């Protein structure tokens, strides 16, 4: 069980000027195409334009209302997640973790949480997980934060129209008016950046395994980046 409780003494919003040098390191390390990331952000922006709601709070305001001043539990998709959830729930005799924390799921963790009877409040995803479960969670009440990048443009076009209006889009490249950059690279560390951005009282992580040797070399490199970014923000 990887468990990192901490309290946020202050909240400082991520500024793109601060994030861009880190992003450039990531682009170089993985050989990403920055122009494709920019294109993905534009595609997400155009698709979101059809979900505008008049006379209601924005989705960004909804995210802030969910998180600010609350205890946040972030669930990664490591194989230990179900065990971590069981251990965490033993701490509470009367209420499940979903009654005690704002629960944020990192992509594929959504499926595990649904299977254990927990509906995440927020799902952060680049659409690599089981999309049907993410759509189901959204329709049951989860707010979905969809990350647009150069490798998921086709999925953006397929999935964003299927989600309801409770969806926010992010990019790792330069933000647009309706596509945000709160910092973060992988689904897991983006959850942490999101929680910090919107003023969580505290953040705890379940289902994170940064030293997993059963994954590909590329995945290990991503986990290394996730660990670095999370440790930098704590």
C-alpha cells in the first residue's frame, strides 16, 4: 500500500509559465509531438462548445465546489487498489470512504471503484481506461475531467459527445479558454494537481505503485515521472 497523507498549507494555482519547462522535458523524454498536443486541445475545445449551459455555474466552478476545503482521496489504478480501499474502509465503522472523502479516480481506477460500490466524485482520464465504465460513472453523477493529448484525438471525438455536460477538458500544452492546464502528466499525478489547484484541505493516495516491475519500460518511465511530479507538489 502506497499511502501519502499530507495537508496543503497553502494553495498556489499552477501557471503555464511554471509548467511549460516541465512539459518541454516530458516532450523531449518521450518524443511527443507538441503540435499534436495543441491539435488535441483545439479538438476538445470545439467539442466542448456544444455542451455550453446558460444560466448555470460552470463546470470549473462545480469542481471547485466539490474540492475546496474538503478531504480528498485519490485512487490510482495499481493492482493494490482494491486492497487499499478495504484497508481504508476499516478505519470507518459507520461510513464508507465515499461519505468521508471527495473521491477522485485516475482513469482505470473508475472500474475498480464501481466494482466495489463506490461512485467517484471526479474521474480524471485520458480515455485509456474502460470507457464504458467512465461513461456510466458520468451518467450516475461523476464529473469527468478529460485530458486531451496527441495520441487520443480519435477517442476525444468519439467519447466527449457521449458524456453529459459535467465534463471539463485539460491539456498538457498551452491552455485555451475552455481547455485548462492545471499541471500534471499522467492520470494519477493530474488528480493531485487538480486537487491542489482547487484548494483541497488534505490529499491521500490509494492504489499507487511507483515501483511496479510488472509493467512495460514506457509505463515505468511514466510512473517515474508521476512520482517526481507528486513529490514536487507535496
